[in-house]
C-alpha cells in the first residue's frame, strides 16, 4: 500500500462486500479498492473540469471556426 495510508471507516453494500471477498484475496483488497477509487475520482475530476469549461465558454466571447483557425495559425507561426 502507499507510503501515506490511513484507515477509513465507511459502509459498503453487502453484495459488493461479498464479491470483493470472493474475488480478491485478503491481502490484496486495499490495493483493489484504492485503484478503483483512484479511477472514480479521476472520472469525477474530469467531469467537473468539463462542466467548468462549458460554464466558462457560455459566458465568454463567441468565436467562429474561421477565427479559431486563424488564431491557431498565428500562434503556430509565432513558434
């Protein structure tokens, strides 16, 4: 497990607990749960980022496709 691990107390649904115990050996369960939580937290972070971008884009100036392409071309020429 990670260097900075902390024991937490939370509830897991009975069917999930049974399957976890059936499929994963006792010494490996923390690793599996940590990996699953890490993936889920990344998904949540990405969704929040997209929501923020959508909110920001709806409040900002609108650009046409032509303006975007021209702006990118100018930027690329500058490098």
